[in-house]
C-alpha cells in the first residue's frame, strides 16, 4: 500500500475502534441488562487486563469487539428513558477517563507512529 492509503486506513481503523469502544462502554452503563451485563463486563475487564499486561498489543482488541458492538447497538437503538443518577455519572466518568487515556497515548506515541508511517 502507498503511504497516503496506509495512513488513511490506519486513522479510520483507530477512529472506528475508538467510537465503538466509547459507545460500548457508555452502553454498558446506560442500557439496562442486569443478567448479561455481569458476564460482558467480566469479559471486557479480563481482555483489557491481558491487553495492558501484554504491552497493548492490538490483537487483543478483537475479542471484545462483538461485546462492545452489542452495547453500541443497544445504546443507539434505545429509547431515552430513566437512567439512575449513578449510572449516568459512571458512564460520563468512564468516557472522560477514556478521553484522558487517549490524549496521553496520542501525546506519547505521536512521534513513533509518524516515524512508522514515514518508513512505509
């Protein structure tokens, strides 16, 4: 692939994953589903724990995408309804934490990522 095509594909992949991750995490807080939610949250936490311990290798994103997509779809299709105050605050706190993590990651990896693209 040429450098412009590769950079567009990498940016699109990252942006789409970030959108699904944010919507899926918000959906876990804001969509009522008490029986499945415990299993889904445990699977996401386990996968993210391995992801962090393994130095953030991107292949660990794939196993949680179906779970996040389920909650993303449920959040998008859901009618506005009552959400408990702690759930609302928990969802917004999770999204704020995700934004901080992404900002720190961009700050730390912008140089190496651009160097890698320049080598393509």
